[in-house]
C-alpha cells in the first residue's frame, strides 16, 4: 500500500494511505467542529471533502464561516436547486442571473413568469434532497458523452461551452446515482446535508435563491431590495438576447469565428448610449451644479467622469472634474481600522469641511485653490491651480462616498445629481454558472495595479478583503440614493484582461497565502478565449486598466 504524509496547521504530520478522502482525515485535526467543515485546503488548493488526497500535502480545514467556505456553500445550493428544478420541470430551462443582496436571481423558461406554486415546489424538493444528505460525486466523462448528457438535460449553454474547452475528458458533478449532472468550476460539498439555511423568494419574473452571510452562516439576513440595479440588469440582459450574446460560450464563438471586432463596436456603442442618456437627464434637471459619481473599486469612476464630461460638453456645458482623493485629511489625521492600519475608505478620512467650503465658494462664483494629495508622503499640497465656475459650468466629483449625503451637507439637494457605477456583466459562464461582478472588478484591479502601481497580483489579492469590507460599509448601503445607475462592464472585457492577468496570477507562488485565490481566478479564466487589446477603442473604460487610453489620468 502506498502511503503519503499529510502535515497539519500545527506542524504535526501523519502517514496515511494514498487516495484517502479528505472527509476521512477530519478526525486527525483534533478538537474541531466537524459539522462546520465544508472543504479542505490541500497544498494551497481548496478541494471537496470527497476528493482523494494523492500526494503528500499540507492540509487545513475550510469552514462554512469563511469566505471560501461560503462560496462552496452557495455553489452547492445552486447545484441542489438545479437538480430539484430538473426533477420537477425537466422540460423547462433554469437560468442563473446576477447577485442581489445575499442571493442569486433565477428564471425558469426565460421570460415566462414563474408561479409561487412552482417556487414552493422547487424549494420543497431542495429541502428533501438536503434532508436525505445525498452525496455529490464527481466523475470524468468523455467529451462526446458529456455533450450528449447536457443536450438531453436542455442545458444548451453548458453544452455549447464544452466546444471551446478542448478537453477529451470532462469533469462533471452528479447527485449520487441519479441521472442529473452539472458542471461547476470549483468544489462543491461532499454531501447535501450541510445546506440547511436558504430560501427561495419570488422576485421579478423569477425568484431569488437566498443564502446566509458567511460571518453568520446560521441564519439569513434581512432582504434589502436593489430595484435600480435590477432594472439595469434586465436592460442589459434584454440587450444581450437581442445581439445574441448571453454567455461565455456565445462570446467564445464570436472569437473563434473572427467576429469579435463587430461585437466590441456594438458593446462600446451601447454603453456610450447609456452615458448619453444620463447626461440628458442631468441637462433636463436644469439646476444641477455638481454631478457626484460613486462606485466600488475598479468600477471605472475616473473614466466615467471623463465620459460624462464629454457628453455634457456636447450639450453645451463646461464641466470641471475633481477627485475626492484630493481631499484626504492627511496621514497624521487619518483614522485607523481595528488592526491599526490607515483606513482611507471611511468618510472621516476626507476633509469634509474643506470640501464643502470649496463647493459653496464655487457655486457662489468664487475662485478656489485646487488641492492635491501626495500618497507617498501622506500630505496635501497645492500647485497653484485654481478653479472658478461661471454660467453653464458644472462640477463632476468622483469618489467612493459620492452617494452619501454626509459628504456634501452644505450643498442643496436640488443642486446634486448622483450616479452609481456597477460593473454588472449580463453574461453567464453557462446555464448555471454566473460571472461574479466582484471577480470582474478584482481582475481589473490586478491588471491596473500591475501596470500603473508596480504591485504584484499577490499584493492586490491580499488587500481585496479589506477593499470589499469598505465597499459593504461605505458604498453599497447608499446605492439606492442614486439618481441614475450606469453599468460599466463590457461583455468582451474578460478575454482582453485575460492576456494581462494570467501571467500576474501565475507569478503567485504556492507558499504565498494568496495562492489559493490566484488558482481560483486562473481556473475561472479558462472559460474564456483570449483576444488582443488592439481591438479596444482608445476611449474605452477598459483602457483605464490596461493602458493606451486617449484620456489623461
């Protein structure tokens, strides 16, 4: 019998038989709550508890109350939902949509509204599957066999995506010995029994699969609607159907057939039309003095400010652009977080009195000295640049706190027009695998940081949890305050960014803490064929991250 050595987090090791499953070594970890263990980290890779360990490895547990554990929990719920829907409605097509709060939006049979009875029946079947604690197995199928299975299951996008993966064997997930199969590109739970906390909630023409926040896996959070985000998603989803590109598979098809240039032009034009509509809304108000642009990290705030400025110029305005980054209080006054690090994302990091004095002075026709901020020294400085606003002048102010009323308390509400940016792609990977907007933005940021800030992918990934925490606290709670929402995602961008981000991700070493996340992103990017950035227009928002823009930043 071949043996391998597994090393535990405390440095102790043990010899076990090769191909022992992860679930069978949990007892060796000592005093742990096995009911919370959802996966293993084996040599930096998160794997299912049902996966055999084939080589000597450093191992650690992944629990349901961690970010990685929560992703597995949600993904596994998606699998159970798909299995339940297939059993009850085998002739209907289940499609996953975007995230909404702590939930994913689904439709059954596309534009046909689903009934509350159907939702009830699906949830009932899901709970039966979970109560039975049925095993979720993985199995390698030959390419032709996998294609045949997904053709029979009516999963057309999943079937189509197989054509562009070029693998003779396909790893599929199966619900024990049933006929149902699916493909997920990251681990699932070993069995369904752990997936107790969820609900299906009627929403729009479909429903939400709701799940708990990872920090509190035992209960669901209160549902907070995001109607403006949902309307933008519907608009883009309908547009995707009209142009015939709704998934990674259909995007890859355009790339393979040499038709991607036309799609890039169409995508950029559609986005420009939406910028123009927002500029028209600003002009229609008649009394707007400041346009406030906010959005999460790498949503394209800087380029969006410049694009809005151009559209306003076309309408006869003279726009001025200011960044909130110029109004940091300075490192000596900057608040710190609970870990003692400077918190540049809290509202108190900004000099609110100075900002409001400058705004009031500008709107009164006075001249202000424009501040700047040196991130190396942590101090404010002035270059002698001044700003004065006259008739037909309008100010554009971009930064993460733009939608928070506490940012501009001295400015009358009727003078403000607030824009929220969301990088919300309407594409799916296939029928049941979505493209997370946070992954889209993280990939953008890795590329930008590597190109312009001399940061490694590991450094960017290491900061991402902190960035997302700031977004949850300071940006997302205010998105419903927006007068308009702009979608800054471009459906062709991941094949472009792939060329830049893959080398950066491959540079992350197995002994670095960020290796697990780098592996996950690399696995995700295998679903896209790459395209050259030569096709990207010079004023595209993607140029903010890859370089070569005609805008000056």
